[in-house]
């Protein structure tokens, strides 16, 4: 069992500028032993997860009083449903809106793959996947 606990935050429905379809953005924090370990943002187009997948942006590092964005890294993942099941792939956070938001240092894919930070990112995604009921459509559980 994971020692990570999520705290759901805000949720917004928006209209996609590209296609005009309804999309959803959910945010929250992930805690380890009572301390914030990450903030997350999940974004997808409602009813189109099979075609478009989803994006997960993670802000990993130290949070709280006295911290700055330089205490955190931004890691971005793309979610897809494949023939073998659900899959996440690390992508360049520098290309994502989260990487331009000033809450952490956006990392390129190559800086994450094969590192301890990659393991941390996937542990955080596992906790979000298991605990945040707002992403049921992505997980594949009927809402």
C-alpha cells in the first residue's frame, strides 16, 4: 500500500480552443507523511479519452512556507489507452502550459527517464489513479 495520500483541489470544465469540445481540468496535492510532496493537474477532453488521451502535469518537490519554484521540478506525462492497457509516457514539460506557469523547473523527457525522479513521478501518478474519483473517465470506471 502506498504511503501517498491525495487531497483533491479544484475542478474546471472548459471549452477546448482547438476543437470546441468540453474538457476538464482537475487539480490537487499529494501528501507523504503529512507533508506536501507534489501538486498535480490532469487535463482531458470529455468523452474523447480513447482518441486524445489525457495529460498529467506533476510539480514534484518541496512545498510550504519559505519554498520557491526552484525547489520543485515539473514532470509531464501523457496517458493513452493501448491494446495492452493503460499507459503513461513521460513527455517534455517544457512544451506544456504547466511548464510555463512558473511553479517549478520544467524538465525535458530525457532529464526524467531512468532517474529516481521518474520513479517518484510514477508513484505519484499511481496514487492519483487510485484515489482521485474525479478522473474516473480516464481510469475507465463508469462515473
